[in-house]
C-alpha cells in the first residue's frame, strides 16, 4: 500500500528532480565538449533519475520497483 506524500515531501522530490536534471544537462555539456562517452551515459542516467523524481512529484507517492524498472506500464 502506497501512502500519499505530504507537500513538504513533494517539494523535496521536486528539488531532487531539479538537481538531477541540472547534473544531467551538465554531464551532456561535458560529454559534448570533451567527447567522452562515459559522461554521456552518466548524464542520460541522471536525466532518467530526474524523470523518476518528477513522476514522484506528479503522482504524490513513492514509486514501486516495477514502476522504476518499467515506467511506461500503467498501473
């Protein structure tokens, strides 16, 4: 059973999403400037993690592992 998140928890999740999105964009810039594939992979993973936190904010609840692994499947 998933409990609804309070507004302060949603705010923290939104801040985490913003931080991870900035890290992802920064990683993409580093990957472009220096031409490193490792930085590009890390940046894409950071953007994926930011998208998961955005989903937490939108749904106002923590995600189950099945939703993390396959977010395109509707519950």
